[in-house]
C-alpha cells in the first residue's frame, strides 16, 4: 500500500549548519541566528533541525528541501560548493522514511556532477529557486539544469528564493512579510514563465510549484482579459499545498482539478493541513498525487 508523502519539509544537517557558521556574510548563522540580505534576523530553534525528534512526528515519506531563500544556489561557485556538498552529503545519513531534493549551483553549473547527485537512492528530484524562473528568458537559461532532471526521470520542485532586499529593512515589517509578499510573487512569476515557455523546452518534465504557485492559476480570468490563455490543464504540472487550507485548495481544484494537488507542509515553518474536503480528495493529495509526481506512475 502506498504511503502518505510530504514533499516539502526543511531540516538542516549539522554539516550545513557548520558551513553557514563559517561564513561572515549572508547567508550565515551566528550561533542559531540566521542572517539573510532580504529578511530580518531569524532565531532558529535547534530542535527544528534534530532528525531524531523530527522523525518521531512523521507518518510516511518525507522529502527534505534546501531552504532556497538562503540563496545558496546563486552564490559564486566557490562559495556555493561547500554548502551544497554539505546538503547533498546528508543523503547518505537519511533513514528510509526520508528523501532529499537535490539543489543545483546556478553559477557555472556542473551538469555531470548534478546527474551523479540525482542518481543517489535518497534523492527524489531537483529543487530550484523561483527566482531562477522569474521570466521566460530566465527559464531558457535554466533549461540545461532542468533537462538534467528530465533525463533522470525525476521531478523538479520550484521553491521561493531569496526575498527582495527592498522587502525588509531592519525589522520594519513583520517576520511573515516575505512569505506573503516576495515569496508569493516569485512563485506566481515562475508559474507564468513556465506557462509561456516551459513545456516547449521540457516536454516530459514533471514540475511542482510550492505554495500553490502563489495562486497564479486562480488569475486565469484576468490572464484571459489581458491577452493570455490558461489553455488545457498540463497533467505534468503540480501544485504543492503548504500554508494553504480549505478555501485556497478548493478554489485551485476548481481551476486545475484534483490530480495536480500534492501535500507539502513546509515544516517547521508550517504544519500539514488536511483541507477537510472529503476522504477521496485527501487521499489524492496526500498519497496518490505525490506518488505520481515522484514516479510518473499511476495514481
């Protein structure tokens, strides 16, 4: 029997924590205080990154995601490598109920090395920051990296990247501000870029957008009024549900259907949410659809 799947959680391995502490500029950790260019300092709870205590809370398969708002993927290659090596090395230590999203270096990417990483048994796909898909032209530039995942038969997860430095100034906005402004806008822009150029570049890639793609498909009427067209629902595009509940999930299902919706919690920053829309829909979101995203097999 297929297990439930949470396609989106965060947990930093000790090696990554140590690499972040070695850095003197963002992204960096001062003890357990995280410093990023676009966000206020954030006090990290060490328990959130303890694998043993976290594993006791899980039921099913959990996929761990590098925190793309850190901006690691876009650092100069010599800065990104030790951080990415620490992240990918985590795959060797994971128990069977956990998997990892690989993360690419976006400056001078080594596609052969990325292909080797994607072949690891505990790696289930590739995560990219939405900022790398901000426009159709950016998507075209990223296409060789995405092609590496497509050739491996693995999916891609689009996750919010670094917040705009204009979004936060020394605590002038609430801590949740980037998650409700920059992150949502990034996801929407990435989805629109994919809508314009993605499928023609990557005909068989399975791709999932975190946070219901910033609710971008719900704007299909406005898209039509402005000269665009939602077109047919793409059966290889998925929408991860983290931080959303009954109203948003129900609204999305009315536009794209139930089959593309996949459970992700974003734990420890949010908790898993059952939308309460019936047993059949919950099973689809938590079990059948995530398995189809990860394997391309039957739901």
